[in-house]
C-alpha cells in the first residue's frame, strides 16, 4: 500500500507538471486552448494518494 500511495502522489504531481509544461494559448478566434482535464485528475490522484498514505500510517501504528 505504501508504494501505491507514492505512485498516486507522484502521478498527481506529474499531472501538475504536465499542465504547466503544456501551457495554454488563445486561438485566432478567441478560444482558450488548455489541457484543463489535467487539473481534476491531479486533484483526484493527490487526494487518493494522501488518504492511502494516511491509512497506511495509521495501520502501521496499530500493528
């Protein structure tokens, strides 16, 4: 479970970095072009990984 939590957190951070690297731009017709889907995916991965890390920590303390 520890490795899964680390992998989820790193994946979430990877989404944040990818969003920053890709960036956003405005098309000629005024349309905003950005990879918005990476923001909720990053939050989901970070929160899931954080909760899994907390659960792993609590489980380890009671053993």
